[in-house]
C-alpha cells in the first residue's frame, strides 16, 4: 500500500519540481508583504489543484473518446517530459511579471506548479494506479508545495538560490529518467499487444 503511494507520489513530486519553482515564486512575490504572499500561496495551490482535478477527469474522458491508449500516451507523454527535462537542464527559466491579482492563477498556479509535465504525469498515474492513489498523491504534493511556498524565504536563505537551482537540475535529471522509462514501457506494451 505504501509502495503504491510512493509510486504515485514520486513521479508527480518530480514533475512539479517545487525546488525549481521556489526561486521563481520568490522573484514574482518579492515586493509583497507576508499577508499578501500567504494569500497568494493559497490561491496558487488551489488553482493548481483545481486544474489538475479537471484535467484528471476530462483528460481520461477525452483520451477514451479519441481512442488514445495508455501506451500511446506513455510514449507521447514521455517524449514531452523528456523535452521539458532537457530544456530545464540546459536553460534557465524566465517568466514575465504579471499583475499581482493574477499571479496566483497565472503564472504560479499554471504553469509553474501545474505545468505540462505534471499534467502529463497525472494522466499516466490514473492509468497506472487509478483515481484514488492519484488524488492522494496530488493532495500530498499540493501540501508540500503549500509548505514550501509558505516557508520560501527561510528555504532560500538556508539553501541559497544557487543551491535551489542545483536541486532543480537534479530533479530535471530524474524527470528525464522517468520520461525514458515511460517511453520504454509504452513501446514494450505496444510490441506485446501486436
């Protein structure tokens, strides 16, 4: 049971990459007071969670309607994750400033917390572990994001921006490895069916 939770939790944790998002979050909110930042944190996490639940339900329905199989999505999603991971490894992130009332929705809620990698991972987790474990791992990950954002100033002081960037690069390597595993398993499943 705990092993199944970890199998659902870890890929989503890696895809969300809270340590990679943290410096961006601090950069976007540096001019805010603590109360405004706390309110924005709640808005960001609720936005990311809401979008992921909608995608979790609608994504599987749309895929079923279009005849997209789990193997198809594993290969396609794996390729997308691999491209995103390689991009994260090679380039720094840059996001334009957005007016403060919208920061929690765009760009923090989407795409910083719940970006293409996380949304792809959610669909794959539903196919591999079902809705229950996917939602449990999603809630656990959103709690971690909330805690990290809530304590972002302390974390950044402790690790430094360079330390957070290093952790983000290591997480991008894990994301690349997970992407390759997804592509491999999708191809293996396609071959075994035919």
